[in-house]
């Protein structure tokens, strides 16, 4: 393979980028109910971009060289602290995403637990089954054991008694969501905090989704339960400006009730002969452009701007909720900025495909059958959706009628049967020896059957237009098997994307 690549002109570069983006969804269309947090304000984007350009070549790693980083981060953390009802003892860090914020909270809780105990053990993390997988990711990176517990099947809030039963002497952290990503429901933070306090356990609230929305919803009259530092026992909170503060993607904040707790989250090294290393975040080199954009957006909108945008979210959510219920769907839990619905007799994965054909992007969710959580469709509601929600509900009605008339496909029955068999023969948990043996067998099998598997799933030439078969497969297979499968698929997709064109 030739290791050289040609230089392109500006015109060629942007022609190629337009070609690459030709199949991308358009975030500003108002037709995405997924991970696109759009305000619908063009001037806001212009301001964010201008702020990014002004600071893009300044490195947050060396804040002594660029003290503007300290000033901007102090302001952003200060706004987040006030929204979370924190006092002067609260300390925080600006990060590049909710996962990084949760990483820092988990690291702090782990180190606080181990150093407080004075012995090495495997710390445990107790979370509801609806908690975001970033907790599992942090635990995998940092050597914790995750215990996911059931939620109330009606409210879809964490089951406090199940949390209490899962706690042991090795529990280093309990976490709640405000709200969870799946259904938009807020866990019973106050009750969970009491349980954590009784055991002297670090209690984290993942408000990555709701931190910049729930306070404004409350001011607009919504019944929002207490979830922040006003609740005694909350140790740390994560919240994302790149969600409902409408900052560019790559913006989050993690707050600690006491500055002393933040000490456990940071990394410092003076054991080499170079410059002092002090990293408040996971990443070292970081462009200050993201921070500047976040600072600019927060100050441009202000409280009045966020109240106005939040009002549009509430209106869109209520209109959609009434619309899907009229069509016979069941809205799950108590929605906030996220709404999810389910059906007892309709294939929601095929419904999602039909809506995609009409330019609507929804998120089908696999459910957890053993915990009584059925498959569902997730809708992230943004202010931009207020303009398009009526049209979306009309198309949903037509797609619902269409899917009801479609006969079950042969693949559906085969996948359901395969899933039943795999669930019977696959253990719930693997020990290290069994997992190692499985990985070795997987390596041999994928060398032989991998290409055929990609072809069967329609992934040989990239992402297929229709995903219902893949989602149904994920829904029926045990999670441990699906995780291995999806890892292989993603590697193949990006290997193909990285080859010379």
C-alpha cells in the first residue's frame, strides 16, 4: 500500500467532505429525535463558531500560558453550580463530554473508597438498569464491578429497595439519573441519597441530560423532584452544556460538593524531569475553543433565553405525547425532555425504519425482558421539534397503519428462535476463564464466518438503509453475545471507511 497521500486544493477538500456527508442526517432540519440538541437559532451557532475560532489554537493543558482558560472555566462551572443549588464549597471541572465527567466522578469515588478503607479490593458500583453505559465504561477502565438493579416497571424509576439490597461493604458508589436517557424519567434522588448516606457511600447524580433543562422546567411550573445539591447526601453531579445548554458538541461539567472531593478526581505527576503535570480532566491537551464556545453560548442566551427554549420543549413534548397515545401507543414513565413509547402488538423496529424512509430519525430501544422493560421508541425533544412535531405525528400515524398491515417476515421468526436458544445456553455472567475461552473461539470463528455475517446483516457495503433486522437481532440475543458482535461490526465499518478512495 502506498503510504503517501496527495495534497488537495480547498475546492477538492470541501467537495470530498460534501460527498462524505451526502447521506448524513441534517441536525437543523427538526426531523431528528435522537442525539442532535438543536436550538434552532442560527445566530447562536455563529457566536459559538466565532468564539471557537478565537481560542481554537490555545491549549487547556497549560493554563499558566493561557490564563483565559481559568477565567472561562470558572464562569462555566459557576453557572452550573448555581443551577445545581451548590454553595461556595462546590468545585468543578469542565470536560469534553458526559462520559468524561462520569469517569472523573467514578475515579474520585473509587479512590475515596479505597484510601478510606486502607486496603485494596474490587469496588462496586450500584446503578439502576436504566443508568447510562458510561458508568460501565468507567468501571471497565478503572477496575470496578457494576451491579445494575431493577427499576419500577410502571414509573421506570430506580427501585430504592433493590438499590439497598445490592449494597455491600464493597460498594464505592451509588448513582441515579436526572433524567435517564431511555425514558426521560427522574430517579428518586432523595430516597437514594438517604440510602447512600446510611452506608457512607459516594452518591452521584447523572444530570448530563437534564442539568441545563430541569431547573428551567421547574421555573415554568413543571413538577420536577429535587435532584441536585439541595438534597443532602449528593456528592457529585454531572451535567452537559452540549445538550440543553446548546453548546457545541464536546462540553460537560462535573461538580463535587466539596473541593476536597475534587482532589480525588485529578491527576498530578512531578516524578519526571519535565514540566509539572496537573490534569483536572481525563484528557491532557484540549482546545480551548470548545470551552470558549460554551462560555459564549451560556452568556448569550442567559436565563430568559433558556426559559424561552425550554417552553418550546414542553409544548412539543405534550403535543407528541397526546399524539402517540391517540394512536394507541403507551407513553413510558413520566417524560421530561425525553419521551419514549411502546406497543404490545407492533414491531417498533420496523416502525422506526418506515419513519426513517420519510426523513424522521427516532431511536429504537431493545428493552430488558427479564426486568419487564419492553422494546420502545425514544424521542429526544428539542426546541426545534416544536416546528415539526405535528407533521411527525401525522407521518407516525401513516407509518403505524402501514406496519400493522405488513406480514411478519421470515427473519423475525428465525431471529426470535435464535435468541431463545442463545439465552438458554449463554450464562448471565462469565468468569475470566470462560470469557477468555469465548474470545479465543470468537477470533477463530470470525475469521471464517465474519464476512458472511456482515453480508447477512446487510453491512458488507456500509450501513444499510433499513436497520430493523439488526435491531431485532440485538433485542433477542443475550447482551454479552451482542456486545461482542457489535464490536466486530463497528471495527469492520471503520476499517472500510479508512481505506484509500
